């Protein structure tokens, strides 16, 4: 269960970390690529929903199920800090899944400032090998500190097993303070 859950959450967190970094790095309306490694710290919640409570995979005979997780991560690379992720995912028997989540990032992007912001990650797909892709956008009004007023959208790809993520985001309208 922990491995399946950790794959989904690590993918979500990694995406969030990458997005956070890109949001902070971009001061104009140009794409920015960030590389971040997310390290799992702990689960804050785990609800197996309709999944097997010990594996977080579909019960025997079921094609899919729905579960939710809360996780904390630390981030290193282009974004340094931490992230809290609340994810809902639909795993398949082969270990792949589809997911969506909200991620709140707190930390620093070197030379760009410190603060927090929240991202919505959607259209997330994790393959059985842990590789994933997703889309991202900032949640309006959630930026604080140097990230107040940030608007962002983009995409993410990475590997939930290793925690390494790469994101490309565009952040128009960022007003650096």
C-alpha cells in the first residue's frame, strides 16, 4: 500500500514542487523549466475509499477504485522548501493510475523570493513504472509573500519512484515585490 500510495503522492508532490519553482522563477510571460527532487516525509491522511485498504489497489475483480491521500514532502533543486499534497486517484490493477490534487508549496526560489502558493494538478496519469505526466495551474489568490498575485499554468512530468520532476510553466502577470 505504501509503495502505491507513495508513487501517486510523490508524482503529485513532484509536480507541485516543479510548478512552484517555475512560478517563482518567471517574472514575465515566458515558459520556465524547473527541476526538483521531492522527498516523501510522511502521510497526513490515507483513505482507501473503494480500494483495498492494505494495497490501495482495486479489490479482486474490480477494474478500478478511488482513494485519497495527504502527504508532506521536502523539495530540493530549483525550488527549496516543502509541499503539502491532497490527492484523489483512481488506481488500476496494473499499478497505473489517474490523479488530481491540490498542492500548497512553501519555500524559496533562489533570487526570486520566498512565500507560498497553491497549485491544482489535473489530468495526471501515472504508469505502472512510476513515470507520470500532468497539467498544472495556480489557484487564484493563494500566493503569499513574494509570490502574492502569481498566476501560472503548465505541465509536469517525472517519476514518482525517484521523486525527480521536470516542469514547464508559464506565469503571466507575476508582480515581483
